[in-house]
C-alpha cells in the first residue's frame, strides 16, 4: 500500500463531497441489462478526490457524492451505489442525483459564484443570484438526510469543502449525539473584512459550527475563521488559544492540518516512466535537448495562469538566448465552464498563449505548448519527472497539491520548483522552493531565469529537502492527524453520551 501507515478511523466512516471520485459512463446501446453494458470510468480533476480516494479504499466506508451525469438514474439503482474498487474491499460510493435547477443554483451558483470568490478574496467576482442560496440549503438538506440514512451510533461523518457549509448543523441535529461530525474546508477562509460581503454569511458560519471538528490547511485560515465567528456570531464564545468555539452549548474544535499527497505512489510511477519520452509530451516543439518548464492546473482564475504567461513573455524578452532552448508546457483542464467568468478566463488564456507564441516562435520551436486535456496519472508523473522547472503561481490557493506531486515525482532530484508565496503549500514547504509573487512580473521573470541557471548541486540540495518534507507530510500522515483529532473528540462525545 502506498499511503504510509494505516490511519485508523474510530468508527464507520461516511465521507460527503460534492465531486465524486469516479464517473462511470455507460454505453447503453442494445444492452439488455447492466452486465452487458460497456462502462468508461473517468476520474474528475481536482485535489480533493485525488487525495481522499486512496485513503478511503482502505476503509470499509461510505462515500456520498453528487452523481454528476454518471448514471442514468432512471434505469437502475445499481449505478447510484457502486463498490470502489469494483468487486473487492474498499468503500461504497452512493451517488445523489440533482436536478439541473439544483446544480445550477447550488453548484454553479452559491458554491462557485459566492463562496469560492469570497473565500479566495475575489469579492469583485461575486454574483448573488436570487434563488441560489435557497437551492444551496435544499441540496445541503438532501445530503444531510442521506447521511442520516447511513449513520449509526458510532459513525464518523466527514464532510468535505465549501459546498456543504449548512450540512454539518443539519447532520448534527439528525444523527445520534455519540456520532462525530467533522469537516475539512479545502479552500482558504478569508479575513472578516472580506467575509463581510458574503450573502447569508451568518447562516454559513452557524452551519459550519454544527461540526465537532473543523479542519483547515494552515493556521491563518483558522485565525480568520475564529475572527469571523467572534465578529459575526455574537452568541458564540471563542477561545482563541484553545481554538475552540462554543455555540448553543456545543463545542467546535478548529485545527490546521495541511493536506499532503500520496508521495510514494508519485515516486513509484515517476521511476517507472520512460524518462525521455513521456507520451503526453510528444510534440515537434519539444526535442530531447529542450529544457522543459511545466504548469498543470484547472483553468481557474485563482491559479494565476495569465500572470505566469506574462512572466514567461518578459523572460523571453530579457533572455533571448533561451529562445529555441526552453519550452513551457502548460496542461490546463477546463473547469466550471458554464460560469461565464470561467469561460472568459479560458478564452483569455488561449489568446495570450497564441499572442506570445506569435511573438517568439521560430521553425518548429514554440515558447509555450498549451493543451487542454486530462493527463493520465502515468503520463503526468513522466511529465513531472521530465520538467526541469515547475511553475505553480496561484494568486491564492488553499493548499495546492500539484506542487507537492511534482516534488514527489522528481526522483532525479534535478528540477526546481517556482511556487507562489500565496499558497498553503508555500507556507508548509518554505523557502527551499523558489518563492514568487505572481503579480510582480519582473521579479517572476528573473526567478525563471535564476531557476534555469541554478547550479546542479544547488537544485539537488533544495530538492532533497523539499522531497523530504513531502514524504514526511504525505496523505497518510494527514489522515492520521485527522483521525487522531476525530478520535479524541469521538471519545469525548461517546463518554458524554454515556454520562
Ligand atoms: P484544485 O483542487 O484547486 O484543482 P490542486 O493543485 O490542489 O488544485 O489539485 C489539482 C489536482 O488535479 C491534482 O491532483 C492534479 O494532479 C490534478 N490535475 C490538474 N490538472 C490536471 C490535468 N490537466 N490532468 C490531470 N490531472 C490534473
Ligand atoms: O479543492 C477545491 C475544489 O473545489 C474541490 O472541492 C473540487 O473537487 C476541485 O477543487 C475541482 O473543482 P470542481 O469540483 O468544481 O470541478
């Protein structure tokens, strides 16, 4: 097993997330029943499911998620309830079907037009549409009632992310008091001055305070959350030192437990990769001699892709000797494309790539090779291994797993990581990564030049330290710390229930 030692969950685990870990598409043509239908399995892009799936496979738990077009829910119930991995021990995935109106308001509305921009400090992109919050509540109720259907006295309910700010309180009120409700908030929590603009902000805070345990990636988000509670929920008592909130008599413990990646698995896949020829890289613009830079992101306005392109443009302007020698490969996955802001962002990125390539390309060589596709895990590891420089430049990111995946896959220890100092990953990895302010184009471009001319021993020294940190704090140790916290709270609540 790849993810370090077994993390022990103190009771039957119920995971709740918006995104499902697997999407199954059934080819129904002429099939009499499910056994005859061919199925394609897809893994959605995103840090949350990528991180949790390997861990949940080691539990005998339940994972409740939105079915997102996976099954034709009218045909058979089997598609709403599947074993992962198929036909062996793992967990049971329960899918909830949501109507188009619900998805539009709950997911594309309150989750991604309100909470996502607010939490990332993009208040100017906030769009508060009339019925979105009511749908958000309805969907949270729906998930909470699905949890109640599965919960037992000693269940551990573990809710993921900002799609479910109201569910914790609803779950808490509908399952036995001896069961534990925990939530991990995978994105930043903003300062009170920013959170003030959040529509239904008090409902959000009161909902989240239904948790026994609430986790964030880094201390700053914990501090911001406690300040928001202190300021906007007057009836709550906040103990900043103990990181404990009491609201309506119930305690919520707030912790910072930074999420890691399954480092051993990235390392193993990278070692197995054909170093000079990863298929995902094959293009005339990249020869064996080309020095390769790499970016891997969802097309999201928080990821700082235009800022990265601007820095690359400045770099080629100032360092013409690198033209023909260095190529930047950007893998981008379209994300939330039904939201116009995202659509416009994708359009802008594509145009910028074309413009910059038009300025510098010559013969077969291009400064930027840009593709929008999902890269299979083996190819992704081969790419990571081949990249001489990895650029991760979000304007803000709760954690950022791509940076950690790159380090885990850098088995030759000869790559360099440029990392935005506004990411949770930077807070945990520190200055052994080459820190950048993504909005300072000149300094960013100088950092690119610096990374390319860095002596080999210096790259190796930094990389060794960074890899060590990623292996020490991998997904297994994250789960251990989550389950340790859950265990101590779980024991407390079971003894209270007995008293
Ligand atoms: P977020 O959760 O905001 O998308 P993270 O960096 O934390 O950002 O996680 C992104 C995850 O999605 C990583 O596991 C990364 O490998 C994966 N990913 C991103 N883009 C691609 C892509 N084009 N192909 C395959 N996987 C991708
Ligand atoms: O990590 C943040 C997150 O929003 C996850 O909750 C989500 O699965 C991922 O980014 C990708 O976004 P989406 O599920 O909206 O495609």
